[in-house]
C-alpha cells in the first residue's frame, strides 16, 4: 500500500493486515477522501452507499486464545468468536446475533445475554490495537494511552480503526436457557419479570420480545427468554417459577451451547443488498420498569401491527462498574428498552407516523440515556443523549487529541 491517492481507486477496500489499513487511512487523509469503516457485521452504516471509501475489516477476523486472554481481529463476528471459544470452555458477553461484528458492538458498549453475569462487552476489554487518523498503529490499554482506551469503551468509532480487540474471557462450562411463550396480554409477565430481577442472582439475564411476523430467527408474538450463566436447568426453572406460573405462559427450559442461542440473521444471496424499512421509535436505558412504562409498551405493540418491543434486564455486574470507568452511560439503569414501528411504504400514512412518534415520546419520558448501538441516526444533536455530561466533555478532549480533523466521522460523531 502506498501513501498516494492512487491507492483509493476502488471505493471499497478489504485489507488483510494492519499495515494495509494504515496505508489506506494515510492516503485518504492526504486526498481529503471521506472514510466509512465496516467492522465485519451488519449495522446502520454497513449497507448504505456513501461518498468516499469503505474500509471493510472482514479480512482481519483472526481469533487467538491464550489462557483466558482472547485476541480478536476487528473484522470478526460474534458467532465465530463463540464457536472458537467453546472449544476452550470460554465465552465473552457479546450481543444476541451471530452476524454482529465484534468491532461495532464493542465500541458502542455491548449489551448481551450475559450482561448481568459479566457486564458489557467493553467491561471485558483489556486492550486494543488502533490505527489512528495519522496512520500510526498504537497499542492501548489501561496502562498505555489510557485516555484512548477509556474512550474506546463506549465512545464508538470516533478515535481510530480498531484492528484487534483483547478480551478477558470467562470460564463457561455451559448454560441453561428458558423460553416462555406468552399467550395474550404481556402486562403481568413484565411486572413479574421486573419484580423478580430486582433480587435475582446475577447469573440470570432475561429478554422480552414482541414482534410481528418477520423471519424464522424472530418468531412472531410475545416471549420472555432467560439465560442462566451455568449449566443448571433446575435452578433456572426454580428462579423463573413466578413467571412460569402466570396463566397463558408456557415455559420450556433447555441446556444448549452458548453459541446456539445467538440469532442467525438471514443474509442476502450474492451481491443482493436489501434496504430495511424505516423505523419510527427509539430506545433507552431506564432506572426502573415501572407500571406506567409497562402499560405504554404493551399499548404501543397492540396499537401498531408492524411494531416491535424489546427489553433486556440490566443490573448485576453491569451496575457494579463505576460510572467514570468507561464512556458508557447510565450504569444505574436496570432495563434496556426499545420500541418502534416499521415505516412500510404504502401501509403507513402520515397520521400513523405522527401517532407513533407521539406514543414513543411518552415511552421515552424518564429514560436515563440512549444506547448508541441501537440508534441509527447521525444527527449531532442526538449524541449528547448517549453519554453523561462528564463523559462527553472527556470524549471531546480525547477526540481533539487523537482525531482533531474528524477523519472518523461516519458514526455517532463526537464533535470537538
């Protein structure tokens, strides 16, 4: 790779080494060419054609295990990571989906199936290799360039291209998994789940999802799923008894491999690109799942057939990380909530859009912060809502030090 704009003849680049990444960045900066970075998986910036060049990191997807330290290429996806670690009896708390990229999820925080047991993906990060806006390759950790390391843990892709993530993995001999299908109104189940999770052991993380017919990876209807971070189905069954005993709830408990609970998203064949429909709604981190919020979520799903409601329990290890230790907001939150309706052309009119926005505004009331990994907006005015005031000040300082020209701006951009 040469340091000239000739290196940018193609709009899409798939480097296979950190040196190639550095060369592409130096060439792009020299030629004032905008950069989009795609870290192996899907997401709001992975399918949209944009001016400039795309650096697609799928060629940097190695997974190296040494004891409980795992070094993962910036283009790997979490399904491959879970499969590789299973051979060593290890796991890392990641997202829900096998095709999600390690890079995007981690840099935004990473709320996953083990969030109460082990915290966020960034809470397990112990180091990283980063290509900076100047094309330099730096190693960072809590002891080396600690300001950059802190910013990477929840501040997104604002500070460089992460070509390798170093994690401290966890021993995981197995899990127990519960799936409760809910017939009828979900209000009682959500109240019971809220009350249960206030005192539940950290080994338990639950997810509620109510969706319309979409694809086999997300069957239609309401269901509550629970993961126990140990191979103990009987303990999980006992803990979930207050929910399973509710009328209309049908619970099945199994002991699958951790890898097998990661959702497989359908992928387009060949070069086919599928543009998803618009989405009206949002997400939030909430201190509590109170009765009013539950009622609003249930009513929202009932009012709009092409809508989705998704919740995940927090607390446990997630809440024990001091707020100032990472850039991620709202460590006091006990629930993550997402709700919205699909803006399907020909099926959704202006009146419906207005009604959805008004209902979402009611749901949004009281949230502590927005979770950037579930937000596809590029509006600069939305970014402050993704961080605490103190973290945003610090993030701007780190941005001014490592990327003063805002080379990395195709993200939830932090402006100096």
